[in-house]
C-alpha cells in the first residue's frame, strides 16, 4: 500500500501544497487540526509503527474525513475516485458524491436511521445546517472528537478496519448540560480502493445511539437548545478526526 504524502499535518494529506491552491473550502479557509491532534496523541490506545499498514489506513481515514467535512466540490477531492465513489451506512443503499454533497455537506450521512423522528433524539436533517452542525459539536467537544484505527483486518484493495472516535463532553449539547465525561463510539469500516489508492467505496457499520446516549445524559438546560449554544462564535474548523 502506497504511503500518503502528508504536508503540514502529521496525519492528513492534502491540506497544503500546490494541488490545494484552488480548493474551495467550506468555511473559507483550510482547516487546522492542532487541537484534535493533541487529543489524539494524548488519548489513543494504539501507536502504530511508521510505515505500517495500520498507520497508512489511519492516515487515509483521517484525510478522507477531512475532505468530506471541509471540501465542497467533487473536483477538489483527492482521496476518492471522483467518478465511482459511493458511501453506505449500516448496509443502506449506497449514495454517490452528488447525493452526498446535497446533505448538509455530508453530515447527515452519519446520522441515517429508520427510527421515527420523535424517537431520534437528534435529527440534523431538520435541526442543522453545515455551519450550525459544526458549531453544535465544536461547543460540545471543544478539544475535538478524535479518531484512531484499532485494528486492520485486511489490506488493499478491500481494507477492513475497526475504529474508535472519542472526546470529552465539556460543553452542552442540544439543551443538555455538559457531563465532562469521556464519550466513545466504536465501529467497523470498509474502504475499497483502486490501483491508485483512491477510495471507490466506503461502508460504515456502527450504532450512533452509543454516541447519543452520552450526549443526552446531562441534565436539561432551561431554554431552548438554540439558546444553549447562542454564545458560540465561528465554528471550530477542524475538531473531528
């Protein structure tokens, strides 16, 4: 598996350099991941050897997440096969990049559920825009929501791996007070890649109810969820991954 060339960030390629000079960034500027990188280095449970398959998969996953969150034009994506890429969650019908970019910049993808609206606890399709979504999670996890690869089960062309996302709930979430507790989300993912190591297909498998259980644990705050986050200024540009 070819190594990703990382410029300016130890874990994410495609943030700097000549190839990115014309990139259209969702929030007007390229992101800075220093804060979440610190959380990652302090809280990871695995330190993969340099050049190992696990390190390469972890960097690919972080770079892909960065692009999904911060890039708005298909032609700017470098981690994927722009013509063939699809995404699916928990066995649902695969979605193309054209479909994904219509869904609040892709955020809705990770919250797809068959539950009725009144039972969802959180419904970004109705409750959020791309900007407000990032504001919500930036205030809930001010130090970020880090990602690590726990195990890689197979290498390219079909890469299967187990991952962990984690962060500390140090701010409110949708009208629920901060608990200051560690919140974790575990899952599985499959990246199918082509001969150039571009991702052709992504499949994720996890229960986001695990995440919601921790976020909704705090006591209800008087006033609306909107009021609870009204003190936020600009969204933290890079706190997930």
